[in-house]
């Protein structure tokens, strides 16, 4: 009788946690860890992709979204007001070589001189230096790799991004969306060069048909 009681006791003690209650607690604990871990991941992603751009009220020119939509062409509206990106090699301004000034398509503020424009091979108009008091920058984490966003100082319109792979003397490449810009030719600059259309691509006569720059990030 004693031996039977001992065997029964050992059988009960061999799996002390194998009860419906303990199994339920273990399952709830695992779910709590999963939910907690997922919440932390979501919060981290939201923090990483947060918008650091200046508040619209800090700009000289402030308009409602509907006003901007009516004022701008669809492509310019998408880029300037909603941080879109035009397709490379589609802007005639990429092939623009005349002397003049590139201005914001949203508020007409002069942004870049043609003297600082260079051929980056990326398919977007590129400059190594903006005009004084023309643009501002903010942190852009919309992609996995953080970038420096460039916007108009006066209206806050998104222009593109700046990268540290440009030519001397600044070593910077202001990679701008052509639809976010307008061009004002200097006096005596002559007519615009005809844009050679190859499907949806626009190429100037002297520019290479494909990107040629080495080590240049193909993004804007």
C-alpha cells in the first residue's frame, strides 16, 4: 500500500505544471510578449519615419491644400506639397544649359543660379550650391536610409534632397525635382534647347543618354 502511494505521488509530481490553469497562464504570457514586442516595433517605426519638417505656419506664404491644388499643375502639386518624386530623365530642366535662375514653382522665389548647375547623370537637375537664404533642410526618414530633405524657404514646398557626393567647391549635390522648379533665362540667353523625347524621357542634345557618374546615389 505504501509503495502504491509512493508511485502515485511520483506520477503527480513528475509534471507539476501540466495543468489547464498553468498552460493558460503560459499561453497568455507568450501573447503578452508578442503584443508588447509588436507595439515596440511599431512605435520605433513611427519614430524613425516621423516628419521633422517645419510647421507650415513658420513660412512666409501659407495656403490651404485646396488652394495649392488649384494653383499648381498636378505633377508640381504632388512633389511640392506631398513630397512626391518625378521620374528621372523626364524634366526639360535637366538639360537646361542657358544662363539664368531656377525658382520655386510654388512661390517664384529664386533658388539656384545656373552657374552652380552641373551634370550629375542622375536624370534630375542638380546644383552644388543654392542662392543665399533660398532653401532650408529637414530630416527625411521615409526610407530605410535617412536623407536630408530640401524645401523652399518661403513656401515650404518640397524640392528634393541634398547629398554629400557633389563636385567642388561644396562637395554637395542638391538633387531637385524639375517640376518643383521654374527657369528664368538671363537677358540674351537665347531660346530654350529643343528637348529630345525618347518615349517618356527627355534628353538634351549634349547630355549622355544614361547615368555616367560614379558613386552617385540615384535618388532625389
